[in-house]
C-alpha cells in the first residue's frame, strides 16, 4: 500500500520538544527542591495565623534548623519550656497562686498533713499556705521546730533542777548541821504568812529554795517564835489537829522535795495536797 505524501511527511517529522520548567515556576530553588524531597522545608506562613506572624520564626527555612534551635533552648534552660515557671512582675499579682501550686503548695492548709493540735500550729499552717510554701518545706520546718522545742524543754528542765540543787547546796554550806532546823523554821513562817497567790508564784518559779528567801523567812520565823506566834513550834500551840496539819505541810514542802520541783512527776500531787491542807488552816 502506498503512502500518501502527507503521511510520509508526518512520519519523517520529529515530535515537538517540551520547554524546560524553570524552578521559579514551582516556587522552589534547587536547594529547596532537595529539602522538599527530604521533607525538611519549613515555611512559617503555613502555620496558624498567630504563629505565622511570629517574627522569631522567619529566620528558619527548614525543620532541622528549627529543631536544633529548640534543643539548644531546652539545654540552656535545663528543662522543656512547658516546665518553666514565669514569675509575676509584682508581689501582689494574683497569678502567684498558680506559681505556688506548680511549686508544690497544696490547695489548702489541711493539705500539709500536719495535725494542728494547737492554735499556734494552726496559725503556722495558714501562714505557710499564704506565703506559698510547699508541702516538703512545711514538713521540714515543722520537724525542725518540734525537735528544737523538745531540746529546749529538756534543757530548761535540766537547768531548773540544777538551780534547785545549787540553792540547797549553798544553804547547806552556810548552815552546816543547822540546815534542817533552820529550813524548818523558814518553811513554817512562810506557810503561816503567805497567801495562795504567793504560794503559786513560789511553786512556778522554784524560789522556795532560794537562799536569800529562805534566810529571810528563817529570821522572820525566829522573831515570831520569840513572841510565841510561830505555829507548830514546841510549846506555842496546843491544838493537836492544827499541829498535825502543819507538820504534814512541812513534810510536803521539804526543800528538796517534789513540791518545789516543777518537773517532778509528783509535783502537781504535792501542790494540790499542800493547798488542801492550807485551806484547812484558814
């Protein structure tokens, strides 16, 4: 079959070549084409509006640079940004409450898990919550205070007992063998003259064995005895019942006994009995 001239011409003509596509037509540079192929191209304009307009993101043109910047930031801060606490600019800023809670403060004072067995403890917990202390901080402070309070109480007890011993020792040094007799005269004079308030003061302060007070009452007692006014003195009181009561009072209020030692376990019992007997004498 013969071909027509038109067919032959069509067969001999080569197909038209396509024009090359310029990179500018795709919106990508040669480097950008490679980045796109690797999935690293970054354009902040593709982000939501609030981020697309963020000036600090405009310097990044690929994801790897953005990631490196984030890692560097975390290393410098020492923690991820979401763990960083922004401090309010003023002390009266209400957002401090949120800061305190993020730092470990419980929702209310009861959250410290410390039994408020006194008004002082209750006020301490309220103030600790107000200033934003964490649970661990309050526990450490409370334990420290409790320990030091116990040490202070023990030290005070030891000091009190030592003081009483020093008082008695000083009187024994001055009076020698007359210590018991002189102390008894002073004690009886004091019981006869002192009122309840004075007795209470002497009990609480431990002054009953103070050398100055004991010597003074000894002199008073001797003057009273000379005039026949000192009760429970031989030959000056014929009331046997009263003598027995005062004799018992003298025993209870012995200079080195529990009556004068506020830390002694039987102190309260001795004081109560002495007050009861004294009421019988009035």
